[in-house]
């Protein structure tokens, strides 16, 4: 158990819908990352937040957005869902971004879009 | 663009065989190197990491990895695998920026290891 929690574990929804994935970082970690894992794209970095502010963006679609709240939990919002958005979404956390940073991953949310 | 390559997509071994999984990254500079393991249905767990110093690093569960800067490689090894090592293994790299902080993790495509009892 890494100490990073994610809810829900599984999510089944229909195309065109909107979902929210939630992540709570390890105690004391200020930085949260979101990744998407799919069969065709592998593990891809989506977005990073540090202490409430967006720090870096990766391959995140415009239909997707995220935020980090004052209590440091983060939410990833996926809207206008398409079949291709079906994937495993991981959250990771670290103490702070830096030259010797280690990210710890949560159990993931498996999203299925029908 | 920065990239990480894992050339072995699927490796099948018998128990007690030795393991070496390859990982190469695209160019030099200051790098941090990681191996993560994902057991079936589970999340990514950190196996080991290299930041600096001794290029041979030891991780959990008897795994080790060697950083060879001249070859841009960070291969994972285990002298004797067990059935419980069946999992997917991911190499990940991040590169230091000019300011000294680290960019985001870039993952390889993963290697599925199957250990036959």
C-alpha cells in the first residue's frame, strides 16, 4: 500500500458523459500527478499539481481538466467521454518536485466508456 | 523528444532462471532512473531508483539495476526469478531541467514477465 488512495476503483459510463476521479496523496505529499494507462498508448503523463497550482501539463486532452484542493486532494474531470477514453487512470504523489523526487502511485481508477 | 525504450515486450522464464530486462533512454544529461512493477490488477510499485552515486542499485525483492551512462541504459536484473515475479515491469526516467528540478516521468512501454513454475 503506497498511501495514495483513489476513488472509485471502477467506473462504467456512456459516451458523452462526464466523470470525476478523485485522488488523495500520501500524508505530507504536496505534489500530485495524473497518468493514463491504455493498451495502445501505454503510461502517459497527463498533468501535475503542486500545492494547489498546476505545475506541468502532458498529453492531456482539452476535454479533461484537473484541480488540487486546499486539503491537497485532487480531482480529474473527464467530459464528453469517448470510447477511446477507456483506460486505467493513475494518480501519483510526491513530497515536492525536485531533482531527487520519487513518485508513489495509487491503485488507479478503471474507466470503461460504453 | 525524450523517450524510454524497453525492447523486450514479453519475457517468459522458468523459475530459478536469471532475468535481465533492458531499458534505454533517448539522450544524456542528468537523469533519475526508476523501475516500477505492476502485478496483475494492482498499481505500480517502486522496485528501485537511481539518482546518483554507485551505478549498481539494489531494490526490493532481490532486484538490482545497473546504470551505464555511456550506453544510456538502466537494465533490471534478478539472479533467480520466482513464479511470484510474474508482472509487468516499467522503466521510467526523468531528466533534470536547467534549473536543477526534474521534468516529468517518462515511461517505457513495459515488459510483461511470465515465470513458469
